[in-house]
C-alpha cells in the first residue's frame, strides 16, 4: 500500500471525528458516514497492501482421482506383484531408503546407514520419530521382522529370492546391523522394501499368510493410509480411498486424498478420462493412449525393464524339451507385430536387439496350449501370436485364467504347457530368480524350469559381482547359450504411459525401473494453488500446524 495514501485516510478519519464534536446532530450523522467510509477505505488499502506480501504456493489437502483396470488383491509389499499393487504398496509403506527423482536414494525411515569397507556389514539407525499410522513407534524389531518374512520360503513372497543371504543383528530399539556373506551391488534397492508392523502379524500362520485379511487391512508406515474401500458383486475391490498419514515421518504430501477407481475394461476407463473425471491413469499401453482425445491431459512415456515372453514347460509338454521345437517357435513370431505394445526383444535382457539366426524354414504341425491372465492387453497379444502360428501350421489354444487362480494354482503348481507372462529385470542380478535351477519349483520364479550349469555358474557370479566387466562377461556366456538353446520365447519390452491432467504438477523420474518409481516423488505433486504469507512456506511450521490439527 502507498504510505501517503494511508496517512491521508487516517487524517480524513481524524478530521471527521473532530467535526462530529463541533457539529449539530444532523451534521454528526453525515460525519459518521464519512468515518465509516474512511475506515472502509483504510481496510481495503490494508488488504491490498497485505496481499502484495503473499506468495502463490501449492495447496494442501486436495484430492487426486486415479483410474486403473488392475484390481489389487494385496496391499502388502510381501505379495504385491501387479503394477497398481506395487504403486499402492509404495504409498502405504515406507522403506529404509526411498528412491528420488534422479534415481538416487534418500533416507526414508532411516536416519543413518553406514557400510563397512567391503560392504558386508551395514549399520542402520532409524529416525527417532518414525511411527506407523496408528501412532506406534517403528522399531528395529519391525524392520527385522519384515525382512525375515520376505525371505521365508513358507511365506512365498513375490521377491523372496532377492532377500536371501541377508542376516540381522538387533542393537537396540532404533539400531540394528545387516550382515551379508558377500557384498551386494544393489543393496540400496533392497532397502526400499516397505516396513510392516510386527504386531499386525502376531499369531498369523506364515504358511498361509497369502490368504490372511492382514493383506487388505494394513498398519501403514508410509505417506498414506487406507481410509475406505468398496467391493463389487464378486467381492473384488471396486474403489479405494487413501488419506495422508499424519504420522508419516517425511514431508507431508500436498494431496491429502487419493481415490482409486477400478474398471472392468479399458474402454470404460478411457471414457472417464476423456470426460475429465480422472486426474491420472498409470500404466496405459500405447493402443489405449491413442484413444485419449481430450486436450486436458499430458503424458510421460517410459519403457519398463521387463520382458513379455512365452515360457515353455517341458515337464507338461514333452516336445518342448527338443531344441528344434523351441527354435521353431522362436523364429515363427514376428516381433514387429507388437510395436504398439513395446520394443521388440530377442534374448535375456529387456530391449535386447540381437536377433538369433535360425535355420528354420519349414514348420512341423504341432499343438499346444498357452495359458495367460484375463487381461485385455495380454489377450490381444495372445491372439496375435495365435494368428501368426496358425500361418505356420501350429495350432495354439488359449487358456485364459483369473489372475488369482493363475498365481495360486497354475503357476505355483507349474500346471501349464506354455505361459504368457512377464519377468522384471531391474538389474542383472535379478536374472538369478528367473533362470537359476534352484528356482525351478514354487515359490521360485524359474517358470520354464530350465536347468543349465552354464546359467547357474554365471548367475551366481553376477549376483554378487561389483565389477561391471565381470557382470558383462557372465552375461555374454548366458546370451551365447540362449542363442544355442532357446530356453524361452521373448517377445517385447513393454512401453507404457502415465497420463495426467494439465493442472497436475507431477514430478516423474526420467528413468523408470519399477512401476512404484512413478510415484517416488508424489509428496511433491500438487493440483491446486493458494496465496499465503511467506511464514507459512516454512515446512517445519506447516508440519507443526498439521500435527496440532490432527
């Protein structure tokens, strides 16, 4: 506000007051009106002046509406396997580390993590104020319990093999040591695993934990907690509401509510995107992206470190034990057909471009059954494969299964001739879980049941190698054998998009190693703004007020 104007307003009011004393009642009435008018002008000027001191900042306590065609079965990091399950799990649970937007790792629940010289012992100190959503302090016991579950063969955790070889030593409530037999080059990623409440799992039989209600009703350690959910007529989750966890130890997210809406098919979801009902949709394939015509959205396209492939089970189909049959199938499929779905892939690593030179010119008439999940995009891929193989005289039957039935009965029991599935290779060490002979049986992930001394030796070396040259050397051994044996039929590395409204300020990492990386920085996302005084830009002050209000 102009200082001279303020003085004029005050002077005006003073003169009016004097005139009231010296005037008749009639004049006093009008003088009173002048005073009211003067005071009003003063207030308006003051408001304008104070308004010039405010700044525009992201607004807290807003809502994010999310669409998904994947209905989650598990929220817990133990069993999360689908993309939306991993995303929800990352929202509900915090790890010791958290990957940031640059791909590096920041402390989350940990206050300090110190490695010894050779990387075989790691000392971890937890933040003193780290709490679960229910207010209970997060302790060393919770961390040790979580990693024990993740590696327990009876639990059958999705990523069990990753956590083998870790042992823990409790020091006190907030301090513990991690010991490794050999240094592990990707230990930071392992330490992003969401931490569970040991109390929550008391008296739960570990050999049947996958069926426990604890997987749907968690005690959260992350940024958000479950506030509500609705079920459809089949008992599956139709919608899910998350609310920011007031006890979260990190930065409070701007977005307070996340409403996740599940659709039975892609077209219905796309319809709601085009009508503006959804703020963001994760994991959209390129065919679906083309159907989004609304100009109110932008996208970020990324390639996942995965391979969609056909895995052959020689124990159920004897002919798959023959190299020439496997080679026949490998050469019969034109991977360019999947260009809208992703990048053509030809061997053991995502996006590998080396095409094997095959000698197949004639195709023997054969039949087999391909088992796959009841998902639109997988059914589309399977039908394309079926059409291509039919042209070569190969009759392939489709066996489409509910995802839960597929995981618990079909894959677990290795009850399929061929399986259309996905493997995720975030680092070369992950190959161990999918191709080492020790992982042939459930809960192992070697779903082709392939056995090879060359593979085993190379994978054991890669798992602990800290030298890139050694890793590359062993990878070449694996690739050489692959192009001699064709242990499976790689198809493509998926390309996906996250689609979100123009008004949503979403910071997304440039490199996506896992679907959960998409929301690694979600506490900095915002979709609305407000004007505040600079004092309220201080994060500590904001968190203090937030804590008091809750």
